């Protein structure tokens, strides 16, 4: 992901220390139920599409922009799938970030999938039962999107779920609320 100018300014002041940042990601489905994925230029791994909102940008607007910038696919954000604090990431340059990810279910409405910036090596549509190797967090979000379950939130600090009877992978689990 390209580093926005405002992040470079913050980094000049705080160095490599942890930055807590908003993030958005998308499970983009086409009319046949295939999912849009990108092979990241920084890691070479396949992943769902995502990025960070610009200052003042609404999350839904940000994910629609990110999907288009990275893949040339036009989409509509239909609903929030998941809100979750991700684990901290240390980038090759030593910068440490932790993201509060808002994952959206999006529907493709136009455009042809292609590499549209320098953040991806490849982009393409994949059948849900024939995904390329990728991190489990991405697979679990895809499963949740295609299972049609409720929006998922992490527990409220005492082991109870805030708003769901399913895990991010769509697997039912008991709640005690």
C-alpha cells in the first residue's frame, strides 16, 4: 500500500513507533458469486482488497475508492461484514501499524478487473471453492460474506459477543448475553 503524505508527516515526528489507524477491506462479489482478489506487490500473496481512508473520508466511500484504484472494478458497498482490531504489522522499513479494520461486502457493478496501480501484481476473480493460497483472516472474511451471517464484532472484554452468534468464519458459537 502506498504511504499517504499525512502518514509520512506523522512518521517524521514519531519514527517507527506503533500507529493505530483505520483500515477498510472488501469482499467484492460479482453476479456469479466469484470473489475479487489482488496479489500484493509488497508480499506477493493473494488477499482481499483493502486500504486506509483519507482524513475525513467515510469508510464506505474509502473502500469503493480503494477497490477501483487497485483493480479498476466499480463496486457498491452493501453492508459491513466485520469490525475487528488486527494484530500489529511491522513493515520492512521498521514502521509498526495496527489497524481497526472495517470489512465490507461489496457488489461489483462495472469495470474489468486488472492491475490499476502499483500495489498489486495481479488481480482476478476466483470461485469461492477454488481460492489461491492466502492468509486465514482473508479466507474467514470470504466465508462470512458468502454465508450471509450477521455483522461480526469481537467480544466486549468479558468473553461475550457483542452482536453475533458466529465467528468471523461464519461458524456458529454460543453466546452468554
